[in-house]
C-alpha cells in the first residue's frame, strides 16, 4: 500500500485518532465522536493491519497510542485544524453576517476595550455571534495554533514565530502602582532602576504582563522579587493596596482606592495587537471583525 492510498483511507479515521490521544479510552473516544464502539474497534483493527503495526496498546482499563499511533494522531490534529477551519468558512460563505468569531483576549482587556469593540462592531453586523475566551498570553497563542481560537487580542506580540501573524493596534501605557502610604506615593515619576530593592507583586508566569515586567526590570539592571503572584490585574492591584508590594500595571480605567499610579521614566508601554494563525484563512465573520478592528 502506498502512502497516498493509506492517506486516502485514513481520512475518515483522523478524528478517531485525535479523540484517542485525548481520551485514552476506546469507549469514551467513541462517545466523543458519536460512533458505535464496534465501528471504532473495526477502524483500529483495519488501520493497524494496513500499517503492519498496532496503533494502540492496552494501558490498564484504557489504551495508549503506540509510536505509530502518536505520529498519525499528530498529523490528524494538524489536518483537522485546517479542515475544521475550512468547514467554518464554507458554512460562513452562505451568510457571513450570521457567522461566528472566536475571540480570545487578555483579562486586562475585558473591562472596557473589548466590550467597546464588540458594541461598535455589532452595530454594523448585528447578527454575527461571538465566542469569547479570557486566558493567559501563552495559553491564547497555543489555542490559536490549535485552531480553537480565530483571533487573540494580546501583548506582547510574538516575535520570530512564522506560524503566527500579528497586527499591532495601539500602545497601552504601563505605570508603577504603589500603596497610598508608600514613600514613592508623593512622586509623579519614578525611574525603574530606583526600584531594585523593592518587593513586587505581579502576574503568574505565562502571562504577557509578567513577561513584560521581567524584561523591563532586567533592562533596568535587576530581577524583580515577587512576594505574591495573581491571575487577574484587579487582584494584583488589590495586593498592592494591601501593602504587599509594587506592580507594573496598565493604567486603570476607573477610580482607584488604596493605590497611586506613577509614570515611569522613560515612559513604558506594551503593544496590544491581534494574532492569528498563518496560512489558514479566517472564517468570513472573523475576517470582517479583523478588518473592523484594524481600522479603529
């Protein structure tokens, strides 16, 4: 059997391999796909026979993929990402104005910026639906790569990653947030290098703002010591108000209690932008939204 013949026969079974990689159980994989278990068992037996080697082996009450099965499952993941995106585009071609956009964005964008964008876009395209996700920076990029998310609104924008396309949108100022009783609270500006001996609070590793904070402090000649780590900017700001440390955060959109925001010298900011998967056309509704955001 040639590899072309194998690929042609494998197409209906790609989803099965991907499901087995996740579930590691034949019955659960069958349920996930809505396929009878005997059919799944026949597919696995015939595929193993065609390959000349098993694709799964028993593992306790479940199963695990063999090396050959893992190789095919990884190829299946890539192939189905493209295929599912194509299916969404094909459905959307019937009526792009009724399509769906899967948008991921930073937690810091959920207060004002994203709702404003959605309201303005929906005023022009009222039937377009949105599936919204908030996640850490690295998790968002992983979901874009997996095809689970159409567009990610994030920072910092990934550099030297050819599988991702970036569209810078605007610069968001970053400021030093200190408790109201801190000796620096009466200052208007502060140099980052002055903070080498201070204790910080900040976001957990994997969040874009944490990466930016670490990089800025390193350029200033020190590595920040984080007393506490959080997953929400509001939580980090609350930790600052409690006197547990200082933080580099985006300028707040609302009135603040217990903290003071100080400008940094030189001024600091982060580039907010859209990220999407290279080489895979966006569904029509997502393409419309990307164009809309780019023109704001």
